[in-house]
């Protein structure tokens, strides 16, 4: 049980929770900024039953691993590299959302929406739209 309360375990779990909270809150605020606060709902936080189930299983996996194989959690370079990859992924995603602007939604579409435009390049000036 002491492995779960170790400094490394607390550090890794807090990094994960901060990353998850930052992701959801920033997605909500970007959606509100781009689409207007009145058109943003709690679905803009991207939290579903399946997502929560996946989070529960990921925490369960972590707790089993830290309990039975605590020595694997002491390689900080692995968790730090993971955190760097999360930050880089967030930068790429947020840049894509800002680039797409009004064309970005959290809803997966099978058919194109007539109001959406395909943004293929952003440079100085007006983006090229297909």
C-alpha cells in the first residue's frame, strides 16, 4: 500500500490528472471562443460513459502496476517523456482547432456539412479553402 502513496506514484498521478483536466477545460473554452458560449454544451467537454470507463480502467491498471511492480514506476525518464508527448500532442491539437476555426466541431461526421469548409493551408493572409 505504501507504493501507492509514494512520491513517484503521487507525482505521476497528479501529472495525469492535470493533463486530463487541462485537455477538457481548454477544449471547452476553445469551443466557447470559436462557436460562442451559447452553442457550447457539456458535451464540449468530451466526457462520455465510455470515456469514464476507460479512465477507470487506466487507473486500475496503474494501481495494479504500482502495487505489484513498483520498481517499473521509478524510471522517471519514461513518465517525463510521456508528459512531453502529451504536451506536444496538445499543442498540435489546439493549433489544428484554432486553424480550422468554425469548421472544427467535436462531432464526428460521416457526410459533409454544407456550412463547413475544408481548410488546407494557413499562411499569411486568407486560408486556402476547398
